[in-house]
């Protein structure tokens, strides 16, 4: 626009000069007519003036032609500017329409759409890609607009559960360390107790059977706390055999020997036996009474519930229940003097 204004100003100046020249030409023509019959010098001067006039005329024509050309250029620039303004309006309308279409169809702004920009090789390739994505969207079905909120809620729940999981995992490790320490202590104490019980079992077994050998063997030394225990009984005059191969009386005495060994390893002030001699005959019951009277149980007061006469004879005090009248029970006590 500045160039056009400058050209317009220049054209105006040239027009003023042309008007001045034309005025001078008229004046020169008037003088030429007055001096038409003048001397040769005047004639020569007239010719020079005509030549000058012709040059001025040619210059004027050139200036006028430049003016026309500049006017045409100005009109062309003005038309081009007008066309560009129309294109700008059209592109602005197209931009608004595209923005509206993207927002309605994809729920996106053009600023966000630029983040997903993918350069395609051609417009055709881009259109094909759009058709494929549109078909995929249709196949996906109706959009769940609550999905984002649900995802946010699930993410919060996941973070909370994951935090609790980490806490539980740390607690688990701490418990595993504690359990490992407890297992070590329990294993050590079990070994100590087992060794005492094993020794007491063998001693009591020999006293009950007047010889032989009773052994306790741990099946798995690597995992003592979860291991089983084998009971091996070697009765006098018999081969060493598992407890399952003994008679019922021998099994009962072996079990009583183990029970007494456990009690001796951790004695208590009172010891109660309920029908412990039920499966014993008189000979084996007498063996049991020898143990009751021995020094192994002298740290406790023994209470024995029994129907065996042999066992009753070994007691210091006898308590019995009798029913002299129907439906009326009566306690009878007898103290034996040594």
C-alpha cells in the first residue's frame, strides 16, 4: 500500500510538470508565429525549440504510458488483495466448520487434535485411514462417557489396595522373620525336650519290662518341627520291632512309658490317670504299680481312676462310689496303713 501511495504522488508531480510544459509550448507557439518572418537565427532557434518540444512530447507520452502501466499494476494489486481477502474469509469459515465437525464427531478441539497428528503420504491415504478408524469406532458400539470417571475411581481403589498390599507384604516379611526366629527357638527347645524324653522313656521302659530298650527316633532331622517320631520297642528276649507289632498289653505299657517320660520331662504337682490300666492283665498291672511306687513319680500326687484290684492295692488312699439305696450315691474312703 505504501508503494502505491508513492507512485500516486509521483504521477501527480508528473502531471503538474506536463501541464507546465504544455503551457510553455503554447507560449512558444505564439512567439513563433510573431517571429515567423524573422531572421535565420530566429528560425534556427525555432527549430531547436521544436526539437525540444518534440522531446518533451515524447517524454510526456512515456510518462503517460508509465502512468497507465502503473495504474494497471495498481488495479492488478488491488484485485489480488481483494481476492486474498475473499480467500481469507473463506478459509476462516472453513476453519470454523472443521473445528465444529471435529468437536461434534470426535469430541476434540483442534489444539488436542494436533497432539494426535500423523503425517500421511497423501490425502487419499489419510481418507482411507479415517474410514478405517470410523469403522472401528462403529464396531466399538456406544461410547461410555462414564468410563473416565470409573477408571479414575478404579485407579484410586487400585492405589489404595496396592498400598495395603505393600503394607501386608512388609508385615508378611516381618512375620516370616519372626516365625523363622520362633522356629529356631522352638527347634532348639524341642531338641532339648526330645532328648530328655528319649532318655526318660528308655529308663521307664526298662523298669516296666525289666530290661530291653525303648527308643524314640525322629523321621526327618532337617525338619524336626514337622517330622514324625518312630517308637522302637525292644522287649527282653524278643527282636527289635515297631510298636505296631506288639501285643495290646505291650502297646499299652509302651504308651504309658512314653506318657510318664513326657510327664517326667515337665512334672506337675498333681497327676491324674483315667482308666490307664484298662487293657492290662494282672501281670502287666503289677508292673505298672511298681512304677507308681518307684521314685520316678515321687514329685507329684497321683490320682488314678481304675477298676483293677492290683492297682487299688498299690494306693495309699482309696475312694469309692457306692449306692446302698436306689438313686442315692455315697462316697466311701479307705486309707491303707503301711
